[in-house]
């Protein structure tokens, strides 16, 4: 039997992924984090960005999470996020437009613009674009 770990990726709306994996890589609050079979128990916050899941057969699936938490328990990894999307569901044009609008809002501040919300929108759009770039990089190998 291969050394795998069960992984669940869940958003507020639905379960995005549930299955066995050799490796899970996510953007933890203190940097990238890789989890394999036998990893010590852990609970950490996640930054917005990609989550890579390497299946037992070597296939790699990429997901986008808006942040959230990653918990490692014996033989189970749980990723809980407000928003989680399959990488195929990301819209690059919409992410670019959201990034552009957030940058504009941050530069042209007025009483109607909440700077912290604009910064959060900018971080989310940038993370989505970074996820798309990682997918393209993986596909070109």
C-alpha cells in the first residue's frame, strides 16, 4: 500500500475535494507547507493562494483557497476555507479586472473607499492569478 494521507478541502458552500494524496502543498501563514504521510499534527492559518494535491498516481490537482485553516491529524488533512475553487473554475479576466480595480481604489482614496477592503480584494485577485500561473507552469513540464 502506498504511503498516502486522506485530504478534505472544504469551502463554506461545498466540499471541493475528498480523497487520498501523496503530497499536499499550501501557503501557510509562515510560508509554504508540504504535508505527506506521517506528518506531525498541526493547525495553521492559510494565506490566499494555491493548494496543490499530488495524487497517488502522480497526477497533480490545483485548487485556490481564499485563506482559511489547514489541520493535520493522523492520516487526515483538512483544509477549511471561506472560498475554495478548482483551478479550472478560476476566471483570469475577472481576476485581472478585480486586481486593476482594487489597485485603482487604493491609489484614488476617497471617503467612499475602504482601504482595507480594497487591499483584501487586491490580495485575493493576486493570489488567484498566482494560482493560474502555477497551473500553466505545471502543464508546461
